[in-house]
């Protein structure tokens, strides 16, 4: 048996939405990988040496070379495994790529902090957090209508960059609905996102 490390490794925690993004993208591309799970509250030497700037998960190791930050990792996976039958994650059109990157950044600005407040790990007003998250989902619903062109995903016929960026948070969004007693993925208010995040579609991607 060879002692050589696998070509693709992901350092992370299963519960992290940012780690889930990398795992979904690798699955979409059909790439085999080794998952290197961190211990909560204790950062490994591998993590610290692979991401010495932010010291955060996820980190993708490709032939030993580290790629950090989940959205950067998504783009790297799309570019590194662009040949063959693997589906594209980002759109081919430059403007469409820019728009999806904008909304993915929007998700990362609005979701994590509000989710932490609603689940009680950060201080803050839970009603305000729920309102901010609901407003963000409403804007994303409007974006979905424009970008999907009547199809099932932000990316059209298949799961793409923005779908992965959003769906990775679904587990925690549904969890805080129960924890805080709020309704966020309301089919009456955000029907397209509720469908996207259902287990039968994007919500089961992870």
C-alpha cells in the first residue's frame, strides 16, 4: 500500500455550510477525495499550515497545494476539472458569472451572522436576525426569477455556482426555523427558493 496522500483532500467539519459547498462541487464533478475532519475547538497542524492566514475551514488540498475560502474553492474545482463530461458550475458567459458571484457574496454577507444569532451562538436580537434573513431570501427569490429563465435552478437546467452557495446553508436555515420558531423558507413568500431547497432538489445535494 502506498503512503502517498490522495490527490484531493478536504479539511473541514461536516456541519459547516462552507465545507458542504466544496463537497457538493466535488460530487458534481465526479471527483474522488479524502475528507480530513477537524476536531471542534482544536485546529490541526495540517489546517494551520495549509491556511496560515485565516486558519479556517474549508481547505481543499490538490496534489498538496492548498486552496482556501469556499467560494474560491468552488471556482477552482470548476476550472481544474473542466474537461470531459463534468458539468460546468459557473456559467460560460462573463456577465452571468459576475452576477452569480455577486449574489454568492451577498449570501455570505447576510446568512452566517443571522443564523448564528438565531441558533444562539452569537448575541443579538433574534427578531431582527429573522427579519434580515427573510429580507435576504426575498431578494434572492427575485434574483432566481430573473436568472433561472423559468428552469429549476439559478443556473438553469442544472445545479450551478449560486445554487451550491445557497443550498449549503439550507440545513442550518431549517434548523434555526425550529430552534427560534420562525418561518424563513415560506412557500407563500419564496416559492422558488422553497422548491430549490426541498430534499427532492437542491436541498438534498449535500
